[in-house]
C-alpha cells in the first residue's frame, strides 16, 4: 500500500511540474510558432493601420532637359536673325535646360530632307524649320515631333492646305514673315507714282515667292500698273533673267525670296548698272540690291517662334491649336547708298538700313 501511495504522489508531482512548464514557456493563444506575423486582418474587421504606409517624398527632380533641332535653308541675314531670335527666346525661358542641334542646307532645297531626317533620327524634342523647304521636309518626315516654322510666308501654299483657317493643326505651327502685301504695293506707288511697268522678279522653285508676286500683282494692277513676271530657276540664270526684267520694267519688285536674298550682289550688279530701282519684300534683299522695303524684324519673328517653342516644351500650349503668328510691326526702310546712286529722294518717315 505504501508503494502505491508513493507512486501516486510521484505521478501527481510530475503532472504538476509539466503544467507549470507549459504556463511559463509555451506559446500564447495569439501566437503562431510557424509564422512571423499575421498575413492579413481577420475577416469582417476594419484594419487598425492603413493598408499602405506613407512614404517619404521622392527627391525633387533636377528638371527636364530638351534638345531642339534647327534646320535653316541658307546662311543669309534674314534667316540668321530668325534663328538667333529663336535661340535667344528659348534660352531666356529654359536656360541651360535646352541645347540645340543645328543644320544648314546652304541653299540646297534637296538637302533639307536629309538634314531633317537626321534630326528625326536623333529624336529631338522639337524642330525649328527656318524657311519653306525645311518646313515641307519636316512635315513629310514626322507627325510626332512638334514642328515650328519661321521665315515662311504662306503656310497654306507651303503645305497645300485648301481651306486655310490660320491654324495648320497636327504637329505644326509657327510664324510668317509676310509683310502686308497691300501696304507694299502702296509703298511702291508712293515712291514711283509715275512708273508704268513693274517687273516681278522671283525664283520659280519657291512656292511662297509665287504666292507673293501673284498677290501683289492684283494690288498693283488695281493701281494702274502693268505687271510682268520674271521667274528664274536658280542662281545660274538669275543674271540673265534680271537683265530681262530691267529691259522691260521701270521698277522691279522682289518678294521675300530665299534664292534672291542669298544672291543680292548678282542682282545689284545688273539693276544698278541699268538704273532700275528695286522695291524689296524684306530688309536683307533691300540692303543688298534694293532701294526701299516694308520690312519686319526677322530677329523679333524668330524670338516669337522661340516663345511658342517654350510653351510647347513646358506643356503650356498644344501645338495643334496654335495659330500661325505674324511679326508685330513693319517698318519702312531705305538703302541710303543705292538711293543716292539712283538719285531717289526718300520721305521722312523711312528709316535708313544700318550699314555693315
């Protein structure tokens, strides 16, 4: 009996020790020894913490950078001034964030497609097409990269737009270098009221030149002038066509024509020898071979284009809805040296073109 009682007491003591050990070292009811944390909140209960913990703000970006491609038809005064105005405006707006990739076709229309293709392949952020041929090449090369034209006279003519409303649409806009043709006709009449025949000298390969001479012809004919067209194909036949124009004209009108602007010395050699005055569509041509012009500032025109570019790059404007813009003002100017040589007196409201 004593053995049974001792055995019973030993069992009771062992059980008590086991129970005590479970209480001290065993896992509590809310713990799962096989996992680190609950996978989710219990079903039907609102979480006590947000599903996503707030994070620290990302470091402020250093700012966007832009590469702007420029394709200029030829190196001459007007186009150079437009390009410089464009670059200055963008640099003023964007500072060091903008860089330029510049191309110049040196007067070769066919080269514009290659140069524009290089800019598209470089995936530039925006293209400036300085003159009509670069604009046409850019329009054919991309419908994605924003394109701004400048030194382009008539966008409807350049891009074959039938129903012109003032906005190109798509990925194209820009500025026009067209000084009012009715005012140019009035200036010609003011300077040469006794003239009878006006020769219209232009390059047949430039659509915008054809547009200008056709338009001013109407105004001049309404004033009683007889107008004759004298179209040259390129620089090779320019002297002979200019001579023909001198032979049949009392005064010659030259529009904003890039080929003429790039070869004013060749024209001057003929017209000054023949004592035939030239009324020019822009300052650069007048400075080289003309007597008077109703001109815009190509630098200001380019600056306006650069302001448009800054708005596009910064996302402040949609190029597809941006109307083509014009120079804010025009100025009556005269070439003092040529006027003196031809014995022409200029009214007081004309400004002398600065000499080089």
